[in-house]
């Protein structure tokens, strides 16, 4: 007799939500150690990406998951701002020191040197504030709440449908937000509109990754 192949088991929305959110929370925790220990530009960037992806995952599955209060958006937004401040200073310093400074001389070079020194001092202060923030109860509660949810995930009431259709719809919504954005159609978009469009494109990319 020919053996009948078992039908593949389809991933449900709840299974997908748990897998995606747990993975992003784990990435956040992994990069946190390097940021706290040394605070080099690489780990800062990696942790910032991890928090962005975690926030994107929570947005995609917001109608499915029920999170503890400590793991909801305000604490994540605070952490994203702290990381963003350090990362912005890293980018400014690198642009000046590695690209602009070698191309100038004299008074202009001295002025750029002063700016690099100022940005470096400001960066040290921003990283110090970030490290203090990561040691505070607010962040520890966030980390604990995400770990607890991963162990015993809570979900909203309703049918646990297939993840493929759910994620396809999420990608479609994200793509429509990009396509209808004002900066896609304005001949001279403002800096604020372009920044907002950049965020929308990132959210589309993350939704595709999760899919």
C-alpha cells in the first residue's frame, strides 16, 4: 500500500504572534548586554533595530495579543528615543570625522575638530543616560513582562485563524500606507514627510520579514 502523506500543519495567527514577538524580545535582550557593557556604535545600532522590530511586531499583532501593561508602547517608545539619541550622535560624528574632516584644512578643519569633540562629549552623556535607564525598574519591568508573556502568552478572544492570510493582509495594509503617502506624490516633499515615509517603508519591510 502506498503510504498517504500527512497534510502539513498550518501555522495559526497565535503561533505566529508568539514566535515573532518572542524572537524580537530575545534579540533586544541579547543586544542590551553589549550596549550596557561597552556602548560601541554597532551594538547601539543593533539594539535600536531590535526595538523597532519589536514595536513593529506588536503593531502587526495588536488585535491578537494581550500584553502586560509594562510591555506596552510607552516604555518601548521611551527606550527607542534613548537609543535614537545615541545613534544620531554616532552618525553625525562619523560623517564629520570620516568624510568631511579629511577634505578640509586650516580654520575649517579646526572648527570641525571642535564639533567632533562636542558631539563626542554629548554622546558620552547620552550613553550614560541610556545605561542608567536600562538599570532602572521601568526597563526591568518591561524585560520581565516580555519574558513572562513569551512563557505564557495571552491572546484576545476570537477564532485562531491561519497566519498566512493574516500576514498577507498586514503586508497589504503596510504597502497601501506607503503607496498613498503624501511624500510619494508631492514633487517637493518636506523633510518631515520624507522621514515619515521612511518609517512607513521600514514597517512594510518588517511586515514582509515577519511574513
